[in-house]
């Protein structure tokens, strides 16, 4: 039995959409006719989702908030002793989003066919990432699916919270930078030419700052649109260049060498790695498999390579902490906490503590950046506007000399 999305027409010719469970599309059409509906299209949820992932689509992906809510609701129902297929059905009925409902019913159909929950989620890899599926599989094998789902919900919420913090921290400086650029460009292109045109008829020598301002304004009016086009082309070419793994690795290595950017990249990726490693380890996923999956969430390629090399050393019998310290890319505090967890047998809690420590440090750096960048941008904009005003007023102060 599978889940199928349908579009049908009722007796009044009104279009109806929904989801039904059945054995085949033909079975679904029969069910629709029994309900006095004329079937138009019937498609299996899993197949439709696979086609959507292979092709470009404007349909919004399932958000981390939706995934977290689904996980927490499912954990509550499983803990209450409800059978898994009934829990999935109840959760699907709670959501108001058709796509989320169809995915949950698609997973339920696989469970009803005799597959595990993790196998059912494999049909939707973009909705349920590998760490999610591996953790659920380990929880099913260990018989602790409810507690594992609770940890997964917390993990999903924490990752979304970190992403929101980074976006919120960078939003203010970015908006301020764009506003500065727009205001200064508008002054140079529209305001300055009208004000300084009264001085251009004079044969007297204008002040240097005024001549620079007039030249800059003329250049932007003539070539401004070409500069914008050139910037767009450069951005597109840069993105295409980053598609090359070797080029992207060189760019990521450069990021690590920069003082502040390198600290942010290390902190963000270390927090993701340790938190992912922690939840996989606590779910009884084998260490090497947990390291491999946790390495996949690391976005910086040199750090991801360092995790892979560390996993190879661990496979040969080396400690995890010492293996990670070889690359010197992970913070010493994280390495010490992991080594302490290995020696004390509390690796899960030490990994969690390392993640919390990195996230706290990252929050502090981002807060300091926002607190510093905002005033700096305002001062920079003020100085720039003051320079423009001074360049326009200076010839007025020297008007007597310009007339004579």
C-alpha cells in the first residue's frame, strides 16, 4: 500500500485535491469514483518527490521547523505506546501543509509494507538527511526510538536556531552597507551634478576635492550601469569557479587563514561537527560511521578532509582526540574535551559540552561584530557624505575668488 496525491473534479466541476492510500493508481481512481469524483491525475508521493528533487522546482522545501515539529510529535506518540503506523497517521492529520502530509503518509506506506521507519525515510533524502536516517535506524535497532526522536527534535531546533542567529547577526550590517551604497550613489549621480553645474562655467580653478567629486560623479553617470553589470558577471563567474572542487578547496583554505573569518568558520563547523557526532554517538551509531556522517555536515572542505583523515587514524586504533588534533584545524578546547570524554567513557556528554562551548563562543563573536560593524558603517557613511557636502560648499566659500 502506498500514498497517492490526486486531483479530481466533483459533480459541480470544482477541482478537489487530496491524498489517499491505496495499492495502485488504478485502485485510487476506483476509490475516487466511489466518492462521486472524476479523477484527473493520480501520482505516487515517493515518485513525485523524487521527480521534484531531480528537476528545478519553485516548491519550497520542508523547513527545519516542520521537521522538528514532526519529530517531536512522533516521539510523543511513540512514547505513549501507539503503534508506529498509527502514530504516523495521527501526525499527518495534525499538519496543515499538504506536502508535509504527503511525505509523512509516504513514509507510513513503506512502514505498512514491512519496512523500518529509517527505510521509509530513505525515499525522501532531501527531507530526512543522512544523519537523521542513521540515528533513527540506530534507535530502532536499540529499541529506544522515542528518546532518539526527542534528541533529533532538539538537534534540529538547535541547528535552526544557530542559522537564525547568524542570519540575524549579518542582516543589520548588510542592510546598512546596501543603504550606504545606494545613498552615496544617488548623491553622486543625481544631486552632485545639479549643484556643481553652476561652477563648471567658471574659468577659475576649482578646489581639488570638488574636481575629484565632479569626475567621480561623471564617471558613475556614464559607466555606472556597466559597473553593475560587471559586478553581476564577476559574481556569476565566481560561483561557477567555486563549483570546481579544487578551486573551492583553495577558497576554503584561504578563509581559514583570515583572522576573524577563519575563527568564525572554525567555530561554526566545529559546533556542527561535535553536535552531530554527539547525537549519533548517543544513539549507539558506530564511531567510524558517526564520524563519517558528522564529517558530511562540515561545509569547509579542508576541515572535512581533516575529519576523514582522523577517521582513517581511528580505524587504525588511534584515539579520536589525538587524530583530530593532527590537522590543527579544530580548537584545542574541543580536542581536549573529546580526549577527556574518551578516557572517562563519557564521550557523548563531552561532545555535547564541546558543541555548547563553540556555539557560546560563536554567539559572542557575532554579537561583538554586530556591535562594532554598525557604528563603523555609520561613521564611514557620515564621513563620505560630509566629504561630498564639503566638496560642494568649498567653491561657494571661495565664490569671490572664482568670480574675479
